[in-house]
């Protein structure tokens, strides 16, 4: 078995051959046994390499298979016999959850050739350096990526479009936009992938205006380009502009949206309450086959219907989904939809239906059903769900779960229980929002003494939110303590506490 010692540092160099061996001219009437054996061995190695490469191509993301193939190559000595196989192995490592192993493979081949009597160069081509740059990106190894960048320039691939695009992706994904622009500007040739990488990198780091100007300069836009810029507008809450771009893409450019485009535009539709737009997307999804083939699109449509105010369409569409296709997100979406519409009973029923299918709820699912119990006045059911979450499913509650319970108890006037629960929340996660929720319940039910206690706790955490002063002012005014109410108003002015104004789409 061939044993290689992993070097302590990555040796990103290419060793050049300096010697040549004299060739001996021999004329044979019949091939020697050595020649026949060598030819047979070569054919056998080619078959093995072909089989191993086929195995990698069928399972590119199964890390255990990649490791086994790597081990087989080291054991049999095939590692340096096939550039195609080497590149396939590098690609698999770059896509795996341990992409840094691509660097180990690179080092092993460097060492193998360094100690080889033939003194040949390691057979790294443009694909190898592309995969090594991708491995640097996926492992968040910017320093290693810079080393490869230097080596790429040294070996002459500084103008290769695929290699340079991989480096561009490295710098843009790492947030080093200056270096990304430098690589982009120095590229003599750019393809659509190059432009898309640059645009999505700018969008990712909040440089939407730069991304839009680059998008407008792009010579040939495809659906990936449109999806990237639309997603940028939606993520920065510029929903109307994102929707306008989506319409322009379809109507004026004649480009059909992909399932990723649908997933990018649906949040804009839900935030704008565009029920008509949701129905149009639903119809397109059915016609294009996205609804039947991609459960993510299906779940997003259920969620969008609910957020656009049409829980009937959300429920009807959910029931049309085959039971075996529904995943945890599907159930959570419909439970959350019932919760936001105050339909606590329906949310609880669907949670129980989900449990019968064998799916285990997560934090988000429990948060949705607790929210439904809070808005639906189902206090006992909510407390039971909280206990089930902690004891049966071993899901640790976070501040949002506690907030739902405090809100649920406060809405039904069980203020003492709500205060007790708030005091039991771990100190590392408790915040002013919990006490603010309880203060709102005190204001609604006119509980002045508890309101004063809660206000003091809030002031210890945060003094600049004007809504707290207003709530306590209302409590004082409701029981006739106008002097205290006026004193609180003056205190609010002295501390420059501001109340955030409300807004409406109406």
C-alpha cells in the first residue's frame, strides 16, 4: 500500500522537469512478454479508472464514496494515471461538506510527482484549478484561495474564463468586492456565468445599486440574471420594484421564470398583499409543472395565499397536495396561516394531523401553533403544546416561544401567571419585548400595580422606546392618576423617547 505523509503546510508550487532520459532504440520482430504484460496492465488500469470515475459521477455529493475512491487510487497507484479522474475527484471534494480535502488531494499529487523518478509535472489543467478555487470558496478559506490565485497566474491560467470566474466567485462570496471587481475588470472574456456571479455577489453584500448598473450593462441576460436582481430588490424590501422587474422579464423580454424565480418573487407578492398576483403565479406553476415537481414552490404558494388574506385558498390548495408529498414546511405553512387569521382550532387540528403522519415538529412549527393558541384564546391547549415541546420532543424554547405564552396568558387576563412566567425566563435570553408584551396586557386589563412593576423593569433594559411611556400613561389616566400620567409624559420628553409611527397599505 502506498503511504503518503500529509505535509504540514500546503505546497502550492509546480515542479518543472529539468532532466531527460536517453531513449534506446530497439527493433523487435515479435512483442516481448514484458510489452504484452505492460499493455494488458495499462488497459486494466484504464478500465479501473473508468469504473471509479463513473462511480464518482453517479454519487458526486456522497462523501463516503469519494473517500473510498480516493483510498483506492492511492492503494493501486492510479492517482497520477488519469487527469479526468483526478478532476472528477477534486470536483466531488469541492462539493462535499469537507471541501478542504481537495487541498489534501492536491498536496498528495504534488508529493507523488516530486518523488517520482520521471520528474514530470503534476498534470493540473484549467478544470483542476477551477475546482480548487471552488473548494476554497466552499470551505471559506480566502487565504488558501489567494495562494491558488497566485499559482494560477504563475502557470498561465490568468485569462482562462472558467478559472477566473471561479476566483471571482471566491472573492465575491467572501465579501472582498474590491478584488472581485479587479478580477472581473481584467477578464478579456466573460460569459453569462461570470456576469451572474458578479451581480449575485454584489446583491449578497447589499450593493444593489452597483448590481443593477452591472445588470443593465450585461450584454445577454438570462433567467439566472433576472432572478438574481429580482431577489436583490425583494431582500431589501423594495417589493414594487422587484415585482416590476419580474413583469418586465416576462412581458417585454419574453423570458420564462424558473422555479427559483418564483421562489424569489413570492415574498414580494405576500408582503404587498397581491392576491391576484398570487393566483397568477399559482396558475403558471400548475401549467409549467413547478407545483407538481418542486415542493418548495407548493409550500410558498400556500404561505403566500395566507399572507395575502385568503386562508380559504391556502387551505384548499394545501388539501390538494398529496399526503406523501407534504413535508414539515408544508404543515408549518398552513398552521402558521391559520394562526395569523385567528383560527386557533383549525391550527391545532392540523398540528395533530401532522403528528399522525409521523413528522416531528421543530421550533418553527411549535411557534406557529403557540401563536395560533394565543390569537385563538386556547390557553390550556397552548400550555399543553409548550409542555409537549419541552418534555416530549426535547425542543428547547427560545424567547419567541416564551413571548407567545406571555401574550396568550395576558390576552385572557391571567396576568399573575404571565408575570410569573416572565420572571422564570433565563436571563441570557430575556429582553424588553417580553415585559413590553405584559405591559400591553396590563394596559388592556387596567392592572396599574403590575403595570408599574413591569415599566420599571423595562426602563432598566431600555429607555428610548416611547410606546412604553404611552402605555403606562394610559394606565395612570384610566384610574384617574393624572399627575403621575403628566409626570411620565414629561419624563418621556426629557429622555427623547420616540414612538415609531404606524403605517398601512390601505
